[in-house]
């Protein structure tokens, strides 16, 4: 049998074997790797490559080697889940490298990291001054977790007493110019509604690369033709503007009437509407 036939057949067999092994090991094998997983992954790939291209090698032996490395990695992960001591040994522990804005040089040398490398990891988190950091930990998988000092932490809506609505994840109801019927049904909308919204925007379905519907029922689209400007949803801003106009009209009626009973009624309703506007502002600001 020609050599190229061996290579093709072995490539398909070991590609399938590697896929099955990776599926068994789980998502960690293709995300952030521990030291052991990193070594095992490289070795498994090297074995597969050698067996696929080495026509005189024994494919059966290569399959056994891949199986053994996959089995050992699986067992290490399994034991790590049930034993913290073993997990600390196999995967390592987090190391504090910054505390109270000061770098812990001994820990930094222990992990063989330089100041430049730590600074680069901090800049990836939009932190440009080490003195602003309250606490930073170098995690076992090589990423840096950092907490800013209280004075430098960004304000949150809770800090200023602002209540915001809970946002649900948007649903992709158009993809590659085709309607995703399952997602559309999930939103409770119909195809007729969708075609009507696209008509309002002045776009056709076949020109929509992706269309998303948010939790407020607003449709946003990304077109294949980037030169076409698509208007942004205005339902919420328009509703807020209408409410403000009605509230202003009530105050105007209150000032323009001479009837004390009507004046009190307009004033009361204007105050109630203003209270409603304040409550709805986080929802209707767009």
C-alpha cells in the first residue's frame, strides 16, 4: 500500500482518537491549562504526529501511549477535585505578589516573574499604577487577579442608590440572512412582526448578517453592506420624551388656570407623573 494512503488513514484514525480523548478530559484541556495538562497535551500531540507520519512505527503502540496519557490526565483531574492537598501539588496555589500597593519581591522571584511582566498583566486589566492595587494574586494558571484600593474602585449604581433593571441575554433571531425560528419563538414574536420591523428600518432580510432582539423588544441588526446606516431603536427614548412632555403640560396647565380645584389636580398629577418618570428613567434611557 502506498505511503500516502497510510498517512491519510492514520491521520483520520488518530484525529478521531485525539478528539475523543480531549472530550473525555473536558473543556479544561482546551482552555487554561495546568502544568500537568500542558505537558500531557504536548506529549499526546507529539505521539500522534510521530505515529501518523512515521510509516515504520507501530500505530497500536502509539494508540496505547495516547490512551495512557489521557487516562493519567483524567485521573489527576479526578483526584484533584476530591483532594485539596493533591490539587495544590498538581496544579499549584495562588501567590500574592502585591499587597497594600507594595510588590512582594520574594514571591515574585519565587514565581520567576519580572516587574515588567506583572505590569503588563495589570495593564491588561486597565491598571497602570501598582500603588493603586490593594491586593494582587498570581493564579496557578498564570493569570493575575487584582483588587484596587477602595478609593480607586469605580462607582457602581448601587453606590449611588440607583436601581437598574435586570437585563436578559439578547436573542439572535437573524443569522446570515436567515430567520432563526426557534429563537424568534422564544421571544414571543412572529415573522410578521420581524418583517414589519425590518421594513421600518429600510433593510431586507437577505442583507442582514446578524439580528438581535434585547429584553426590551428592540431589534438591532448588522448588515453585510456596512455603508448602509441603520437607525437605532428609539422606542424607549421616545416614550421618555412623551412622558416628560405630558408632565410639563400638566405643570403648564397648573400655572395657567385660575381654578384652585383644577390647579391642585394638575399639580398633584404632575408630581405623580414626575415620580413615575424618576422610577422609569433607568429603564427608558436606552
